[in-house]
C-alpha cells in the first residue's frame, strides 16, 4: 500500500470546507492537503452539471490523479465511499467521521437531520438530502485501511452506526471519543490529527474497536 500523494478533505452536508482546517493544519504527513467544496453550497457558485450525488462523485474523481487519501465528515463520507467504490485503486486510505456510510441510520435510532436542514437552508439543492442508496452490500469490497472516528454524544450518527461500519469494512479501526458530538472532527482536532497521521503511515488494520480521548 502506497503512502498517499494527496489528502482530500470532504465536508458535510453544508459544504463548510473550513470544518477540516484545524485537523489539516495540525497534520505532519507530507501529502498535499486539498479541501473539496460542493457546488452550490457555502457560497460556492452552483454548477449546472451537478444535479445528483453521482454527478458530485464524478466531479470529485476528476480531481484525483494520483493515489490519495480521503478524510470525510458526515454526508461527505457517503461521497468518499461512492468514489472509493468506483475507483478503489486511486485511494490508499479512508478516514470517516460521524457519517451514515451509506447504511440506514434509522435502524439505529438516529435523529433525522434532513427536515431541519431543508427548513433552515431552503436555498440549497435538494439532491444532497434526498440521497438514500444502501451501500451495505458493497462495503466489504473496500480493502484500504479505514479509520472511523465517532463521538458517543452524536444523535445524528450514533456510536452503534460506527460499530456497524467497523464490522463491514475488512480493514478498519474505530475510535470513540467520549463527549464527542457530530462536529467532533472540528472540536477534537488536536486529538484527531495524530490519529490521522498514524493512519496515513499504516499499510493495514485488523478490524478493532478502540476508545480515544
């Protein structure tokens, strides 16, 4: 497994690229850091060619020219997984935080964030919130090292969802942060950055569950 040439940071549903700045600024890994934005979100001009998650994945894959890693938050994790499923040879490592990972979070008693987002941000395109494909049968094909980061105080993506994802990936490690919420990628940046650095240097994991503070 090669070390990544680039690390792509994917934001959550609101497209806030600044979410990952604290972690990216603390990383010591030499890979180039790239913050990916969503067209039509967070002040980024809309792109008429982007009308679905599939279109967004296609656009993202167009930026990936060398074997790279992805660090992704929430709905960005779904984009990351769809990209990795399409072009697994292009991704050396995955880091997923507080995401559905393409599984049905309703099965785990998760809070549905979509109605509130549509109400508070009616200007945003609805193709992001309407996506609901079940990726469960496909996830076992992703054999690259995968780091899962969860908080135990996240109503949108509960820890049980992280544990379920850890059981589906063949090469995964789960870290649970006591007191961490849905924004733990930002609020726990000082604890997360060393884990990401270590992860990017790894060639494999055995599926495990660990707790980090």
